[in-house]
């Protein structure tokens, strides 16, 4: 990843504070994530660790091929984002800030549990006022994806100085490919979904 040689030195703050500022639409929150290999690695480590733990669980239960397929698909999905971010940064002439941008995108994934909780509250509220459950769930799910796409687009646009439509196009394409990669093992092996929902005992 060649952009490191021309990296801009930025003050390294607190990722939680940075994410809170980004949630409010404050572009300055990006600087809180730092722009160094160390901060990038810190954001990447937990995203790699969880797939490895899940794969180890399946492997210890005797499902070696499923464990390998899960690990490869999830690690590939995690690593795809920084690769694409650096490529887009190079094309946009912003290679010096790709690490900061990719780091913020990595941390943005952890908004998903909070967004799911908020979407559940929205869906329950809509059901309470008389909306059908399936419609309420659909609106809640759409609200999750809409906000996640917005904040990731905001990060890309701010970090790499892209136009809004370019940032959103990259986010949509990237997430589509990531979801396809994550889905691939389930499509290849029909037993994977039941095993994932009901993990086997050791």
C-alpha cells in the first residue's frame, strides 16, 4: 500500500470521540482516528479476530471445510474495504489520507449493533401506531442501511475529497461486493446457515 510514503501527519485522538463527531456530521471527527499504520491496524484487528474465533469454533467441532470457507470469506470481506479505499484515494490524488479514511470506515462497522437497536425501536413504534409488522420491520431495516450508507459516504467524501455521488457509488458497490462475498459460503454449502444459527457443541 504505497500511499504511506506521502502520509499527512495528523493528531491521533480517540476513535469513540471521532465517531461521535462523525455521527453529528462533523467532518473534523476524521482527525480523531489518526493517520498511521498503528491506528489502522488497531481498527482492523477486531474485525479480523471475530472471523478467526468463529472459524476456530467450527474447526474444533470437526467442520474443517466450513471453518475454512467462513474464515476466507470473512477475512476477504474485511480486507476488501482498505484495498478499494486506497485504490480510490490514488485515483482521486488523495493517497496521503487513505489510512485515516479506511480506519474510520473500519470503526463505522461497530455502529451496526446500535443501528439495529434503534431500528427495532422504530419498528416497534410503528407497530404500536397500527402499521403491519412486516412493513414496520422493512422500514426499520431500510433505515439501518440508509444511515450506514450515509455515514460511510460521508467518511469517504470527507477523507478523500470526493463528490457526493462518487462517494455513495463507491459505498454501494463496495457493500454489495462484501455482502456477496459473505453470502458465498452459504450458497455453496446448504448446511452452513443451520450450523451458524445453532452452533455445534464442542
